């Protein structure tokens, strides 16, 4: 049960970090007018501000949280049998 709770905490932290990276990018998104499509402008701004490192770390953190939840769930299933 401890692994499931810690995995959920890690997953929540990764999700908050992921969301904060998108919020930080959207705050400086408006002044850029060099790219025509708004979808492309968002990703150009994302790569120009080096926030993509934060995005990668948050994705790795979320994957680690999910893995820890699954590992804890698998162990608790073994104990019940």
C-alpha cells in the first residue's frame, strides 16, 4: 500500500510540473507573431524558452509514478493469493 500511495504522490507531482510548464509557455505565447499557425507558435515558443527540459522531466516523473503504482498493486495482489 505504501508503494501505491508514494506512486500516486509522484504521479501528482509530475502532473503539476507538466501543467506548470504549459502555463509558463502560454504566458509568453501571445507576443510571438513570426509563425502563422497558433499550434506551431506554441511549440516554437516551447523549444525557444528551454522549457522542454521541464516537460521531459515531468513525463519521466509521471511514468515513474505510474510504474510504482502498478508495482505496488502487483505486490498486493500476490499477497492476497
